[in-house]
């Protein structure tokens, strides 16, 4: 198709979608309205189960199946990335040359790593109380490890990153979510039923199974993101195709 | 354990299997990993079959509220899984087909990625989990999540052979277009949520009933956007472009799944959303939905047929035949009646078996000769008589030879649509079946003149030289599994047409599927409602006759074509059509937007 | 009405950053604008009283996405550069 | 809308928005420092808004951004070192930006701490302030070092071409 | 004001589509897809907003003391963001492979799948 024709089709289509959408917007309840039946029910249900953060209650209790699906998407795409960015037959690995980083930057990274890690763990642990949760904290934890690549050296990162272990942790997070969900099935509970005592409102142990599922997500996300980034780093830093390498030696 | 309680197990069994395979995959030898994959797929299949058998006797639609959030006074905060016969039947079909694909792939691939023996089965299991979840869920957003799960895994599976240049390109196009479709659906979900304040199918339907009357622009836009994403998956024109590109390059076992059932799930989703959400008072008037679906269906069927006939790349040929059939399914659903749904259900079952079997045969050719090009393979298939027989039988079944399930489905559907549609159904079946038979005659029988210069092909065409998918060059002999799987699949397609019990079951499933009020009552109030029974799909004399006509036409068309010299150039009138299918992401996005506009205009 | 002025500002920032991310054609420069889009979205989310969502947008948008994009660019460019050198030889 | 929210909005408009313009235009040597300023100011906006909405819980967003923001900047420095080396940023401008960051952090965190009064909330605020200050210090150091190393380099170790 | 968030969401979606359709670099196209997706975040959160409301997180306020915004859309958006990040990762890895096998990331130069 020529560029010209494509632009015409695009313009017509875009115009039509815009008209459709704008007409719909005119019928929407105006921004900031007060009718949220499902949301109000969700808040009441969260309070009834002693979960201070309603969003966590929705994610890990009321609509926990969505989160299982979401976790599986993450799991599947990490697995997909591992498969897609594998080292193929016509590729070799090359040890990257050490990066030169200013000592002050290196010192900052070594200081910031544990701090970031702690903040990530805090965000995971307080998921059922204050804003945050397994996903947000998990990504922060994974990012903290990559400070080593960013500000120290790739090889430093490799030393603290036994990939096999992280892959197992990734799978374990996924399995744990399923298992916690199914744990009370034999006792007649529904799948993902909140079978644990709800605990005291606004304490770390409140919310029944919410903290457990939250932790499972945290483990999976942290491990999954590490594995994911490892594949990208491998490709960008280590893996070279054979012809590239030969030409590098020449 | 009640039927309802097994519903989540159908979804989580393959998920858990995938987690296990990845967790233990580094230590597992390939054999163990593949066995484990098959076991978990089979486990889910058994669960789905048991649940289906248990519902078969009662009229109920077992509903399981995940997390135990049962509704009080018709409102709940949870997500519901609904095990009506259509949903469970599709979950069963998915699981069985996954099992077939895994069995076919048993010794199929070249070495799996180092230390990741379990990746392929694990991805397929996740694919299965996504598809089963999509069939069972009764919640709009949850459907979107499972839709994305099957999407994400399907992109990875399509690009699985990363060393193949086309594979990664096709997977990328597939990923971009389908993701955009998913986001469109999500926008629609947002609009519907703003309108009704609910997310469950039944809950939204219930809320809409509160404001009967002609639908406003908001409802029309919501319906259009939600359905768009599902029609992208269903490869309705003009959202179909990704399908041929993805199918042409995906590993054969994945093609079996995508053509056999994933595309049809898009249609299922659209139909499910229509009947549960929009079919009641305050929803979309039936005439509007009918007009839109029928128009898209006809367009899809015609375009798919035209493109199918033009192909020499066998996988693309089969892919376009899937597009054509998806158009026929869409036309059947557009009738908006139990008869249409029942006919389509039979057709989908038969088509899944036939199409998967045909892909399996092509996979064998690819292994033997490192090509799926009709011209290059001319006569070389003579040494594979069994594969040829299966391929030919598949072609005849695709054309609608009674008593295959495809023939029954075609007959019932065309009768439901009625009138001029019969001619279109016969033509589409004849041409797509004829294209398969033509290819079969050239490849396996060596009929016609051998193309002088098979390696050459015009710029606007995709030829079929490929890297073999199997390990270390062609296998010493075809593994038994690779031959058994297509045979079993064809036998299953035959059984769909022959087993009377299946037909009554499908008839009841279709009655319940189209019963808007019954679904709402069953989900929100736990009341089993008996839908008004309609006659189940059955053979009629005219159906058999038209099936035979289509088959004869297909055979005649195939014979007539192979006797004529092979044309090297592309027929001039097809050039604009081919140019449309450019493989360019930008073009596809432009058509996508145009398609949304078209759909909206048809509905409004 | 004045209570929603901050939201309007957030919306404008998001719209501007989104438009910029499309119009900037070079992927390296786009990665800057994408990280900006992430930050603007996080601000908008906080203004819409969604701190959970703002947190996850920050987690994804401030380091993860730019890192993936930049690593991809590096891989792609390295490949292209070695091709170019090959051609010259 | 109270004073804190107004201050947060004003900072978003008059601080973050110009910094964003800096991120979106120009060479890497301008974008990278601007990116650091943008994240720092956004953290401060979050702090002000948390106070304005009377929601201490919102402070967590600023806390996360105070560590992820510098991480993002360092990442750009690391992966675009060549571009920074080819066109090093002005020494004086860098220093001015850092000082500006320090001033902004102090100007926001100190009044907020005073408003919070002694206690856990105040400690958290001060920690965020320190992290932000450290972050903008290290970002400047990193940019500076990357630019300086460029002068003495032979072949880039694994850097990317600056051909765009 | 009452429709501004919805309009911004629509604008982002169409802009993203425009970028996708005219992109000359697949990495850029993946970025445009992310822009498309951000429209869904904006729409969902705007739909759930309540004037004068605050987040339904009761770690620092007493339940019932203030009106709260809709938690459901926030949970949906969270899920959506995760999906967005993972899809971006997957598509980028496909782009890397396209670059390796086709030696270009310009969609205009990828012409192997036709007709």
C-alpha cells in the first residue's frame, strides 16, 4: 500500500473513531460524579475483611482472579522473553570490558542499593495497609539490584544474580499464588477464598490471605523482572553474532 | 465437589503445570518435561469433560463465585466463572486440542533452548489456561485479562523459531495489532463501566435493563469498542491482516491451536458479550447487531476465500481459509438465534478438527522437504501416501463432504441464515476446499505440469521456502505421533457429524447460550431457568445435497486448475488485494481504525 | 471548580508528553519523553487520588521501561553498525 | 484547595513543566540533567500534595521516586555515556542545577517537617530530603564523570554510537 | 472540565495510533503502543474519580470520615499497567530479533510477508 493511501485510510478511520468517541463522551456522566455502586460495595467489603487498603483488597481478595491472570501474563511474558532472546546457534558470548565509573557514583550505588531494597520490601510488606503492594515493591526490589549494572559494573551484577535461582523463584511465586488460592478447597471453601482469620484492622497481619498473595506476587515480580532484564542485558552486552565477532577480531 | 467448584480448577491446572515446568525445567530432561506438559493438559481436559458430563443432565448453568463472593440481592463484588455448556464445551475443545498439539510436538522441535526443556510445553499450558479462563469467565474485565494472557503467550509462541526471519516479523505484527485490539476493548470496558457502574456480564446486563429505550451514543461506542478487540482476535475483515502473517510463520503445533480454536474464541467472546450484556432491554437492538455482524461476516468470507485461492504458501493458504470460515461463523452468529448458534457450534467443532489435521499434514511436509510451497513441492509428496490421504480427506471435509462435522455445521448454519446465503456458503466451502485439494493434487499426486521455475516468485507473493522446524534436519522417519494426531483429529471431525448425542447437547447449549434472562437469573440469583427448547442441529436432505454439491465443485475446481499450466505471474485483478496484505504494521493499523469506524457506522 | 485545576494541569502534562512521545521519532530521544510520560502519568494519578497506581507507574516508568528501550536500541544499533562496517570493507 | 495543594500545583507548573521541556528537547547533555531535576521536583510535588490532601500515606510515592529517580538518571548516563562525552554539558550550568535542586529540596522539606512536627512522619520526610539531595549530587557527579572520561577514551568499551 | 479527562484519553489513543501507523522504527512503534495504552489508564481513573474524594486507603484516615474515590478502577488500572509493561518487554524482544534477522528495524523495509 502506498504511503498516500495509508494516510487516507488512517485519516478517515481516525476521524470516524474520534466522532464515535466524542459522541460517547457527551453521554458519559460528568467527571467527578458521585455514582460508583461497585466501588462503594468494594469499600464496605474491604472494611468487613479488615483490609485497610481497599485497592489491595480488590486485587487480592475480591477480584483475586484478575491478579492471578495478571501474574500469569507476567510469568508468560518473562518465559516468552527468555525463549525469544535465547542465545542461538550463530551467536557467541563475549566478556564485556569493565565499565569505568566514577568512584563517587560507585559509592552512591553501593549505598543506594540496600536502601532501595529496603524501600521495596517495605512497599511489598505494607501492601494491605498503605499504597503499594507486591507489584510495585517487586519492581523496586528488582531495580535496586540493577543499580549494580547501572553504576558499578555488569560483572558485579552477575555475581549476585544466580539466574537459575531467580527463575525458580519466579515459578515459585506463580505456584504459590495458585496453591494459596487452592489451599482451602478441600475444606469446602471457594477457590481463592479468604480462609485465614482477618486479624486486627490496620496491622501487618490483617486481611487474611491478602498478605500471603501479596507476598507471592512480590516474589514473582521481583524475580521475573530480574530474569527479564537479564535477557535484555545479555543481548545488549554479552551476546554477539559470530560474524560480528569475527569482524571484531580482524 | 460440585460442578461449579471444578471450574477454577480447569483454569489453574495448566497454570500450575506451567509453573512446575519452569521451576523444575532446568533439571528435567526433555522427555520428562513433555510428558509433564501432556499430563497437565490432559488433567484440565478430564476436569472439563467431567464438568460437561455433569451439567449434561441438568439445565443449570453452574456459577462459581471466585473467593466465595456470592451475590446478595443480585449484587456482588467478586468475579464469577460460569460453566454453561457452551463455555465448558469450548474449554474441553481447547484442552483436547492442546493435548493433540503437545502430542504432535512430542518429538517435533529441534533442540529446545539450552536448560529450558520445559519452555515450549509451559508456554502452551499457559496458552491453554488463558483460553479456558476466557471461555469460563462471566466478567468483562476478567475476560480482558485472559484475552491478554492468551495474546501474550501466543506472540511468544509465534516467534518461537527466532532464527527464522519471517517468524519474528509475523509475531511482532501479530503482537502489535492484537495488543491494540485489547486496549480498544479496555476503552470500551471503561465506557461501559462509566455507564453502568458494573463489570460482570450479568450485572451490566441487569443495570442496562434499568434504562430501556433506544441505545445512546455511549452504549453504541462501548459495544463497538469492546467487540472490536474480540473481532481482531476473530480475524474479521478488516482486522484480519495479522492472521495470515502469524499463521504462516508460527510453529505448526501452534498453528493448530490458533486456527483451530483461538480465532473462534474471539467470535465466542463477541457472541457471549452480545447475549449476556446487550441482548436484553436497554441493550442493543437485535436489528443493529444483526446488520453489523452479517455485513462483516460476508466481507470476511468473500475476502478470505479470494485470498485463499491465490496462495501457494500452504500455511498461508490454510490461514486464509480460516479467515473465510470465520466469516461464515460470523454470518451464522449474526442470525442471533439458537439455530444459528447451534450450527456455528457444530461447524467450529468440525472445523477445529479438520483445520488442525491439515496443519499437522503441512508440518510433516515441512519436516520432510523444508518447504511448504505448492510449486516447489510438486510431486514430491508421492512418497508419503498416508499423509496425502489425510490431506485429501481434510480438503474434502473442508469443502463440506457429508458426514463430516463441517458439513453438518455448514448445512445447519446456511439454513439458519437462509436465502442467498446458501450460495455463498457453498461457494466459500467449495473454493477453500478446492484450494486445499488443488495443493494436495499437485503435491501428493504430482498432477499437472511441473512448474518450470518453482523458485521464482513475483514480488507481491509469499513463497514457502522455510527452515525445517524439526531437529537436526529431517527426521529419519515420520514419528508415529505426527501421523496419528491428524488421523485422530479427522476422525473426531467425522464423529462430530455422526454422534447424535453431541447434536442434542449442542442444541441445548445453544438454547441456553442465547437466553439472556436465563443467564442473568442463573448467575445473579442462582435460579436454574429452562430455556425455550428449539430443535437441535440435524441432517436434512437439502443440507446433504448442498454439501455434496460443494464437494463436487471443489474437486472439479481443483482438477480443472491443476490441468492448466501454472501461471508465473499474479493475475492482474488480484494485485490490489495482494497489495492490501502488505505485511506492514502501519497499513494494518490504518485498516484497524477504518474497521472500528465501519463497525460503529454499521451499528449506529 | 478550582479544586480540579491541578487535575487539569496533570491532564495537560500527560497529553503533551504523550504527543511528544509519538512525534519524537528517534528511539533514544523517545525514551526520554516516555519516561517523562511516566512521570506525568504518576502525577496525574496522584491528583486523581490513586497513589497505588501512581506507585506502579513510577516503578515501571522511571527505570524499567527506559532501561529495556535503551538496551534494545543499543543492541539494534550495534548490529547495524557492524553491518555498515562490513559493507565498507 | 489549600495552600499546600496550591504550592504543589505551582511547583508542578513552574518547576516540573519547564524541566520537562528540557528533557524533551536538545542534546543528551541537556536532557539527562533535566531528567534529574524533573524527578526531584516531582518528588517534592508529591510531598506537597500529600500534605495538601492530608494523606501521610501518599508520602510513599515520593519515597519511591527519591530512589528510583536517581536510578533512572544514572541509567541514562550509563547508556548514553558516549553522547555525553561528545558534547559535555556546561560545568557551570550543571553546578547551578544541583544548587537549585538543593534549594528546592530544602525549601519544601523543611516547612513540611515543621508542619509535621517531631515524630515518624518528620523522620520520613527528612530521609526523603536527604535521598533527594544525594540523588541530585550523584547525578551531577555521574554526568560530569561521563563527560570527563570521554576525553581520554580510545575505543568505547561497550558504548553506543553517538551518530544521531 | 467535565469532559476533559475523557477527551485527553481519546487524544492519547488516536495519537498513539497515528504514531504506530507512520512509524519508521519498530522501537518507536512499541513506544507509541505504550502511549495508546496510557489512554486506557486515564479513561479508567477518570471514570472512577469523585469530586472531593480521597484514596480508599484507610491506614491514615478513619473509614467513613471522608468520601472516597472508586477503588475498582484503580485495581483495574494496576493490572493494566502490569500488562502494559510485560507486553512492551515481549514486543521489544521481538524487535531485537527482527533487527538481527532482517538487519533493519524500519517497517518499510520488511517486505517478506506479502499477499
